[in-house]
C-alpha cells in the first residue's frame, strides 16, 4: 500500500481535495485534527504543553487554541517548541493509522510535511496550490482573522513555490482549473 502525502500552504484548499479522495473511497488522515486530538488526549503532551506555555493552554481539559495561536504564530521559537512536543507523537500515530487501512493507497493531509520532517516515509507527495491573494481571502473568511494574522501564519511555512517543487504532483486550486479532473488523474496513476 502506498502512503501519499497531501500538502499545501494555508488556504490552498487541501481539505477540499481530501474530501474528493474520501469520496473516491480512499482513506484520508487529517494530521491537524490528529495533532489536536493528541494534544487533548495524550497526558504526556498535555503536561509538556502546560509546563511550557502555562495552565491557560487548556480550559476544562480542552485545548485553548486561541491562546496558543497568539503565542506561537507570533514567535517562531515558541512554534518550534510546540512542534517539538506534538510532531513526534502525531507522526507516529499517522503511521500506525496507515498500517490499519485496507486500500490501494492512503492519503495523509498535512500542511507542514516538509517543515516538520514528516515527509520521510511518504511514498508520493501531492501539493495543492492557489494564488496568494485567494489563499489570504479564504483564511480570513474561514478563521475570522485579519490579513496580518494570515500573513504571519504564512510566513511560518515554506514558500509555496518551493513546496510545490518538492511534490510529485501539483493540483491547482484557483477556482478556474477543474479540481475534480486533476484529482481523478492522480487517482488513476496511484491505482496503476
């Protein structure tokens, strides 16, 4: 079974592409959701987050995402610390999940494959790209944040042009190119 990565910058439309793969019957793991689950359920991770960022990191046992986001997206050092706490457990859990699937290939969706070092062990990589202005609009609307906050988050990711060159296939999600046809073409190659 092939392990396929699905990546792209914030607001590129990875989740939309992931939904298409799910519709095709392909198991898809959302690494961001998995990481949030680990941050809420893994007591060692919780302990390390509280020790590092303070008691406000959790409210009634639930991760206080807004509190952490204000800290880590403004400070690359703090973001690296959080990633060092969460990424090893998330990567390991992702590989365990993949082993349990029964499909010709599985897709692991993650924004930070290359930044986190989790691209190792991935057989093929699909990148999703969109124009920067469109990505900014999407994230502002989705997360109800201002342009500066989006740009701050974007600055913490590898430049989109570099990220796409590291991928085996690139899907253009600019609301002009037919998305379904691009996904189906890659799906056929992965099945072959």
